[in-house]
C-alpha cells in the first residue's frame, strides 16, 4: 500500500528533516509548474520514469531545464538497452505515483528497491530542491543533503551523473 502525504511527512520527522510545502492546483508539466509557483527558491525538478527491455526501472531526476537525450541516456545510466517511458500501472505499482506527480519522494514506496535512482549532478549544485510530495497538487522544498538522507533511508543509493546534454562518450 502506498504511503500518504502525511506518512511521508512523518518519515521526514523521524529522520529530523525539515521541509516546507506549498499547495497549488494540480500541474502535469514543467511549464505548468513554472507558471504557478511564483518565486520558489532553489532547483526545480524534471522526473522521468524509464524502463529498459529487460524491465529494469529507472527514475531520472534532473533540473527542470535539463536537456535529456532519450536515444543515448541508456548508455549513461547503465541500462541494458535503449529506454522508454514506464507504463502508468508500473509507476503506480512501484512508486505509488500517477503521471504528473513523479518525484524522487515516491521512492518511499519502492520497498523492494526495484527502481534505480539517477540524479543529475547539476541539480545537486542547488542547496534547496523542489519536488512533488507524492502529489502534483503541492511542491515540497528540501535541502540537498536532506534529500540524500531521505533516499538512503529508503534503501536507494542514487547514481549521480551528468545527464543534461547526455553524451555517452
């Protein structure tokens, strides 16, 4: 059973992580989020839920402005083949999320650790990172170091790679 927003916040509390969350109308794209958010400090994310032909799943999280080459990213992230977008049913099953609400915070639901998490190194230059808290009707601001602490608490050690402008060479 997927965690709720309140359970996510309780998990943060148990780790000593302080976050700030603002509510807003549902957003489904980066452009919609940019239009609604005003002037939230920090980095804002773009998230891709991907799979390869061997059904290995990847959650790639970058800065919202990053350019991601889906034809070559597989070489960068160690996928067995070119990747495609994971189906909404698998997104719900593995991360407890629906399209439009994809976020690294969904890894709290991946208790079997079936999803590999990839963070773009440029995003981690930000001290504050803004993500969806299991819903696309809110944005949560979390410190970079606290995000890493959260990911590790879920059993996920993120791959930190240069994704923007991916070039496998």
